[in-house]
C-alpha cells in the first residue's frame, strides 16, 4: 500500500490496564477507502486497540500515525481533528439534547474541506431519525441511538469511521438496517473499521479482516480468504 494512501498506521502497540498487559505488539493499518473488520472473542483486545488508536488509551510501546502525523499519546480531540470519527461501544449520545441538536452540534467540514455528509443527507440515510428530530436522545430506542451516533459521526465528514460493537444488543431488524448503513458508508468512500460479533455480516461489507487473540493479530486477510479457512473461523471465532 502506498504511504500516501495510509490513513492510520499503528506499529508494535503494547497497551496495559494497570498491570494487565492487553495489547502485545499489534500492527494495524487503515488505507484510504478501505473497510476493515476487527474480530475476536470477548476480552481479546479489540476495544483497547480502537481506544489506543484514538488516544483514549496511551500505549507503553509502539507508535500511531494518523494521516502521516505521529499521534502517539495525543489526546482524542487531536486524533478527531485529523479526520477520525469514533462510535464507541455504548454510543455516548447526549441524552439531554434532541436528535436535531445532537446532529447539528457535530456538523463541520472534513480535513480536505469536504461537506459530503450534510444534515439533509444524514436524515435521508436515517429516515427513522427524521421522524424523531425533536425527541431527546434518552427517548430513543437502542437502535435509534446507534443510528444517531453514526449519523453524528458522519456529520464531521470523517476520512475514517471507527465503529465499535456495531449491532450489539439490537433487534435483528434494526441490525440489518445498521449493516445497510455500513454499506452506504463504504460506497461513499469513507474508510471504516468495524467491530462486531457477527462475522458473517462483517465480511459482507469489509475488504480486509483482522482477528485478535489475547492482544495479538493471528489472522489478516480478505473476506474471501477468511471464508475459505474454516479452521481459523472455528479456532478463533467459535464457529
């Protein structure tokens, strides 16, 4: 991959929670226009890796570059300003603000001045939100909150969207809607990193997949390569 197309380049990451060593020398990269699935069982380091990329967790060793700049140890707002939007597990919407306010407060052009994701486009993509503009965030269902937090992230016109636990706890019908939106985002040209337990749905929208086991990457390859290796699926994803 050409270095100019490398939006996130993390190398040799070691991260800890107290004395607990969670990431063990992880390399992770995101290319322009690429959709990546980050997989693994619970407790294998997926969320910690995302938080380390975002500056929420500071690595004890290794480096993170975002858009060619060293962001190792930088605060999350500095990473966000470089064009990375983060949809955390648990969503993190502002419950005391309306749907409209949650969206409008996040609106800004992207790092290249792009304004592809306007308020109107977000509502066209999430028609359920358009019906609830004056509802408070706390009045929304879990699925609607997930749509809102993705929509809010898109309002920043990011170059990379990181989505942790895309459909966790959502009803099947709502989960299908989230996967549809992931495909829309992919077609729009935004790079994405998607964490979700449903590997079948993940691999339908991803170009490349990484599996973590105990804080180490044990597989990296295309969706076709992953489907073609049932031993990897059974051993690391419990299929």
